[in-house]
């Protein structure tokens, strides 16, 4: 019984330490991971599916912008 209580206290302490570390390092860690992904995608060839998808999204945004401009011109 005593071992179970000691293990529960140790597990709770470890959990609390990990939570504090993640809360303080969370935004910085997220930023580092995002930068690493951006670098990795930049080094991939243009035919790599995520790169093609991003290019398609950019083209779609441009087309949507042009359509919105045309619709605004048509309004009285």
C-alpha cells in the first residue's frame, strides 16, 4: 500500500513537471517546429505533393480575389 502511494505521488510530480515545462516552452516549441517544417518543404522539389497543393491554394486565392473584384464592380 505504501509503495502505491509513493508511486502515485512520484507520477503526479512528474506529470506536474512536464505540464509546467510544456506551458513555458509551448509557444517557442511550436515556432521551432513550424520553422523546421517550412525549411523541409522549401528543400523539396516542386512536384512534391504538399508543394503542389500550396501552389494550387495560392492560385485559388488569386482567382477568388479577381472574382470578388469583378462582383464588386458589378454592384450598383
